[in-house]
C-alpha cells in the first residue's frame, strides 16, 4: 500500500502521542516530524532509485510513499 510502512507507522505514533499523553507540549514535535520524514523519504528514494535495480518498477507498482491516497 505504501513504500515506507515503517515511516508511516512512526508518523502515526507521533501524531497519537500528544493525545495519549494529554499534553499540548507534545504537539510541537509531532507536527515537526512530518516535514522531516518527507525530506528523509525523498533523499532515501533518490538513493534507492540510483543504487537498487528494480526500484523504479517498484515505485510504479506501489504508488504512495507514506500516506495511502495522499502521498
């Protein structure tokens, strides 16, 4: 469904942490994680496309990177 399921799970966990803790202070790091993961995924995919045979075909088969239906 997504190319980076571990990163998707981390994003979900970080967004759920402020709710679980009942802490507004935990919202800030959770919101900052999304852009950080997006940059990391873009760099990682560039490396994989350059170094890993068959990755281009995999990206055509698995359309979404982190969030199904969105990105």
